């Protein structure tokens, strides 16, 4: 149940009609920078969580 070739082509055609050929590179650039920011934020949150888990483990080991 994924997107097939015909559906993808239809979506691309609709996007081209809605935004025009000149706007598409700007939209792609914005999408790319948004994805980059999301990945960076996700990575930062993951490292913060990992650091906090390590601190919690160290505190519990010192208490024992």
C-alpha cells in the first residue's frame, strides 16, 4: 500500500502547477534546511537524554 509511480507523478504535477517551476527550488531548499534542523534537534535531544541517564546511573551507584 505504498505510493506507486503514477501517484508520485500526479503529486509532482500538482505541485508544479500550484507553485510553478521557479518556486520549486526554493521549496526544496526550505524543506532540506528544515530536515537538517530537525535531525540536529533530534540528535541533541538524544545526547541530552543519554547524558542524563548516565548521571542517574552514577548517582544510584554512589548511593549503593
